[in-house]
């Protein structure tokens, strides 16, 4: 298995398990953060190559976590994932510093294409 990791910051276990299953085809390590504070801590600890970041999470929301993570790891690709599929939400995420955006429910092809775009050999 590749030693590179993808961090999935997602407070809903079912959503995490779904994303994990879809992403297993990349043969990368998968790390789960259940809230924004864990996302910051796990980013520092595991230094993932990609972060899938839910926006609405307990303790610290995704946009708050994003500010800290991007200050420390400005080149890390961060893909926002949110159930709020309105165009304003996408714009807000991108303006806050996310590199890309996926609206839930996320289809397997969407996540595979998005992650492939940011994987570096």
C-alpha cells in the first residue's frame, strides 16, 4: 500500500464509510476526522496529500478548520463536500480557500475524478 494518505473530515460515519469504500481503489491510506478540530490535528499528524472536508461539522466547522490548515499547508488540495448544493455555498467554499467542491450526495465517479485530478505521482 502507498504510504500517502487521504484525510476525510466527515462527522457522519455512513458518509465516511461510503467515501472510504469508493477511495480504496487508489490504494492510499485513509484517515478519518470526525470534526473540524480533529481535521486540523490529523492534518498536522498525518500530512495527507488530499483533504476531503465536510463543511458542517461539530466542535469546529469545516471553514474554520480550512483557515488553519491552509495557513500551515497552503499547497494541500482541499475538496469541500457539503449537503448544501446551492451555488452560494460553492462560491463561499472556494472563496474561503477550498480548491474544489462536491455537493452531496456524491456519486462514485465524481469523487474518483476529483481525487484523480489532485493525485501527484
